[in-house]
């Protein structure tokens, strides 16, 4: 069912989504009940790898990195990462031979039962929600059917109320932490987007170790270089930028925008950031994993986002 959210008060703007069982999907996705039913019956292989993240947390980037590590190559693929997202592409990926690098924006309990039963390796990507909000604002102004029509302030209002695609960031992050705490033997690796931007070699080496892959340091360093934003944007725009053009304005899939660290600071006013930090502290106060840039405001002075490292159980 189509649903349109309108920003509160005098904040103009609206966002149209498809609602199904309380979840919000892009309006362009056809027959969501059938897609999800097919997803729930997906037969996972023991060697499948699932990247689970809230939208705009860096799935395309990490999918590329993991695919290169799995194939032990420093060559960027010409494939289209979005087609590996289970909520929308399960019919295509189930025909591919394992091991497959898959993606999902769902909660753990919403994943196919086979993934949970087989205990497939899961990479849980977490990003500063302020950066996600800014990225989402730009991305959703380009989707023709779900197009956001208002201002940045209006979109931020919807984001903080969970009235955006795939619902509430806070709940998504809390539920995934609960899964990790309640299932310590499940192979779930946490990767912070900002940590990977700051030290890609270190984080990609941790990924390779978690995935039990024998990849030389020299290859990992090359992967870190090849998957820098400027290199990725050039190669991927040329290879797949034209796909799904009918879904987006400008007839081009907006894969990458700026890739500038802390770009969110150019959008948040001091008041907006103060309000966001207060909401974060209230809603995330019991979480083990915290964004230091929010719980320790002094770190904002350095101009970089730091997060508490979470060592996965290997």
C-alpha cells in the first residue's frame, strides 16, 4: 500500500513509500508480498556471506571489498551490487553459484530462515546516522516514485521519526546489537563505516580474517587503494551508472555522491546537531557500541568520526 509521509509543522516536504507489515519500501518495487515470501524461502549455502546494514551505510562499497577478498583479486567488478540485496533481488541471486556475497536491510529475524539455521557469516555495517541522513536526503530526492520533495530540515524530521525507507535507524541498530549479545556464537562481524574510511587496510584485513580468507597483505593494500571513493566512482559510474535509469531522475543510478568524510557537518546546523545528539543519547544509552563523536563531543573538534571498535568472535 502506498503511504505518503509529510514533515511536521511548517517543515515542507513529503516522501512516498510502500508499506507492508509495518515496513517501508521504495514505491518502485513491484509486488512486495511476493518478493518477501520468496526471500523467506531462499535456500542459503553454508558459504554465503550476508552484508546487513541500514540503507546508505556503505553497502555498495563493502560489497565490492568483500567480493574482491573472496575472489582474491584487486580488480573491481563490473557487477551491480544492488541486485544482490535480498529484499529486491532474491530471484536473481538464488540462481547464482555459491559462495555469494549478499545484502539485506532487514532485521536478523526477518532474514531467510536458512541463513539463521546455517549460521552464515554476517557483516553488520554501522555508519554515523547523521551521515546516513544526509546521504539519504540526496538519494531520495532522485527516486522518481518515492521522491522527497522538501528541504533538508524536513527530511531530517522524517528520519528522526523513522518515516523513511526501512524505518527507524535507532531501532535497526539496537535490534542488531541485541542479536549479537544474545547469540555470541553466531559469526557476526561489526564493521564501522568511519573506521574503514580512516584505516581501510586494517579493517579489510580484519574482514579477511573473519571470513577465513588467505589474502596477501599486498592484495589487501591494493584493494584499499582501488576502492577509494574517487577510484570507485570513476570505474563504477562507467560500468553500471546507466542501470536503473528509469527509476531515477537524470536517468542515472546515483551510486556515489561525494565520499567526503564528515560532509554531514555542512548540512546540520548547530541546533540540529545538538538535538540529534540528545535524541541519540536518550535512545542509545543502553547500547554497548557507541559513536564517540556523539557521546564524546570533544572528538568533534578533530574533524573525524571515531567509534568503539568491536572485535568479532572468530
